[in-house]
């Protein structure tokens, strides 16, 4: 075989990240995350939406589910259990479920993979990949708390979208950006979507001044 006929190296593929959206309130969290990932362009995003998520998106964002799907690289049907991300042989960085309803949390905690979203999450656990659950509910019942313990013991990260105020957010987008950034941090994805805490700028205003 001549040198010119030899196949070159396969082009490097971006790492895959699965994003699941459930019917919990605040689908804006997922929209902001997908928008940020698209702007970064460093990972290939695979989206799965539950049936309730379609309705939540319409009610709370004014967007169509198709508009959200357009933000990702690959959109999977929730009933397509034969999709590549349903198998552990499909390499991924892991999965973020944003927002994560208590129903989906319960299904993941008990290994009940009745659709592609919960199956993909189950795959992440069994393959020891990162699974981040942005759980949305308040107040929490004992059942919710026990399910959070169960998924944490199984290797997942429970990341409630609790807003931070140290960066003095001036808008809802500032609050969403902070949650997006914290999720990206869990996967080691470099970004600059929110200002990180750098310590107080002037210690003279502190009750203890600059002394310890």
C-alpha cells in the first residue's frame, strides 16, 4: 500500500455528555446549561426529555420542546431504549439531570429504568461515571431524603440548584449561570460562565480586619 493510500488517524471526537430534563419546575436551568455547552463547544451533548418535561418547558419558558432540542448535538426519544446512551459500551463523561424531579430521583435510586432517561442514569452508576442530579423540590419529605442518600451511596452527586449571592447577582441569568457553572465543574469542563469567589477584596471592612 502506498503512503498516500494509507488511512489517516480517525478525527478526535468530542467527549459526550448526557443531559436529562424532567418535569420538575425550572426547566430554565437546563436551557441555560445547554446554551452554555453549545457556546463552549467542547463536548457533544445528548439530550433526553421526559414526557412531563415537554409540558414544563412549554408552561414555564414559552419555548417548544423542539427549541430546547435544537440546543444540543443529539436529541433522543425517551422511549428509544435502543439508543447508544442506553449501553455502557457507549463512552460518555456522564450525565446531568437538570432539573431532577422526585419521581426521577426515586426511579434512579431504585434502579427502575423504565425509559431512556432513567436507563442512561442507571448506566452511569453501573459504569462508575459521573451522575449529577439537580434535584428540585421543597420542602423535602423523609422519602426524598432517603432517596438522595441512596443515589449518593451509589455514586451520584446530588446538586440542588441553590442560588449563591456572594457574587451579588443582578439578574435571574446571573443565578442560572452560577448553577450552570457548578454543574460544569462536576465534569471538569473549563468555563467562565460565572465569577468565582476570590475572597473579600478589602479585609479592612471585616470585623476582624486583616488580622487573625
